[in-house]
C-alpha cells in the first residue's frame, strides 16, 4: 500500500491526480489544477453537520453525518470514489485539513471496496499554505525581469517565445486592459494564485534562473497579483518593448476584434457575434468618464459602424479608426508617463526580435554565474 503523503512539492511538480472530498461550495472557492471534487457530503449535509457540531459536539455531528450519508447515497458516492481510484491508481485523497472526511473516505474505500488509497496529510489547508510560501519565497529570492511597453506592442507574444516566462494574463484568462475580458470566465482568486505558484515551482525545478513577467497593474481583470510578488514588481528591472503605431493597430485588431469575436462564436454559436459586440461596447462604456463625453460619443459611433460592417460583410478595417484614436488619446499618454517614471529600471529597449534575443542572452548569463 502506498503511504499517505505530505510531499506537496512532488504532488504539484508531477501533476498527481487528487480527489477533493470537500463540499462543492468549498471546492468552488478554490482548488488545485486538475483536482476532481467527489465530496463526502454535499453542501446541505455539510451545513447540517456543522450546525450539529456547534450545538451538540463532535460525536453527535459524526453520528449525524453517518445517518445523512447512508444507504443508496453512500453506495453511489463510494462507487464514484472507486471509479476515480481505478482511473487514477497513483492519486491521493484530501479534505480541508486532512482529517475526518478524507480518513472516512479512505476507510470506506478499504472496508466497502477493498481498495487501499492514500491521502494527503494536512489536506487542502497545508497545500495552500505551501503554494503561498512558494510565491513569497520566489518574489524575495528569484531573479525577476519585467517586459513593459505601450498597448499593442506584443508583450504576450514575447512571453510565449521564452521558456522562462510567467504569463500572468494567460493564468488570469484576461488581457489585462479595460478591453481585456475573454469569452470564457476568469478563475477565482485562489485558483489564480495556485496556478501561478505551481508555474513558479515547475520553473524552479527546471533550473530557470530568471523569471520573465509582463509589467502589470495589481489587478489583471478581477484577479489580484499576490502582494509579495506585486511589491517586488515595483523594483524589478524592466525591458521595454517597442513597435510602430501601424504594427500595434494590426495586433490590437487581431487580438481584440478578430480573435475575440471567434472566441465568442466558438463559445456561444449563433449568439456569439452579438455577445462579442456587446462586450466591445461595454468595454468602451467602462472608460467613458476618463475619455470625456464628446470623445466617448464619437468613438462609440465609430465602433457601432465598424460592428455593423463586420456583421454584414465580415470586414474589420473600420475598427482601425477607434483603435488608433484610443491609442493616441487614452493609452499612449498613460504609458509615456509610466516609461518616464520607470526609466531608471529599464535595462534594454527594442522591438520584438531584439527583446527576445536580449532576454535569452540574459537568462544564459545568469545560468553561467
């Protein structure tokens, strides 16, 4: 029989399958990538047992739990656990603290189905603490470098070309700007933090010496960069990515119009284009106060005309007008100020090929020291 484990590092580095025995409401608030929620108790049962525990103590709560999860309910849950163990013979069970719930699942698997299956001691709470510590230690000890630049210069493309990068926007499923929402939802905050920590852990294990991030605000959509890392980002060295205005307009047209429209159509079928158009219009509304009333009205009219043309003919060139206006009047002034305020930290500036080459050489130099 494999033993219970508290080797969290190996669990996450090897993407070990794990069965989460917590209630669905707990799982929804945060879990680990690839875990499967097969609860001992559903939300209502857990609530009843919790109330009983507060009013009558542990023994009464345990007895109530056994009454609630019995007969056909118990049979069905055990069968789901058995199926998981057969599909994932090298996996583990966990609950919140690695206590009663995972021990009971383990006991029933053994007594009812003859299956010895190990659990994670310390459970979710201990694994979560381990991942938070991973981020904190990395922020303090590892060599981070940021990629900055104007909107539309292709910072995400640079990250995609480098093995030692952490794509915060990819993990957050958001492009980071006022127009950054995707067709699919963002992860909850805890899931975002867990995925980020595991990415850092795997890079450390692979021997990475530098960790490349995009220069982000604290919030990537609704996902908040963990404070130790964000505090570090205020001081990490910076590489500044440059591109021409036409190049940036082309890239934004592709990312925020062509590709985003395709995402919505894949997700929602015939309703996809309408949802995409509403998302673009909503994003413009969100910055209307900062644009000013007259500017907003003018750009909204241009956007509406571009969307009508796209709906009728599939042509997207009319979108270039509002994209160019937003860059010149809204985004670029902010980034000019940012560059000036961060000038002392910029160690290299150039277009995409030069920046990728510089960061690769930088990583090689760090490995040689």
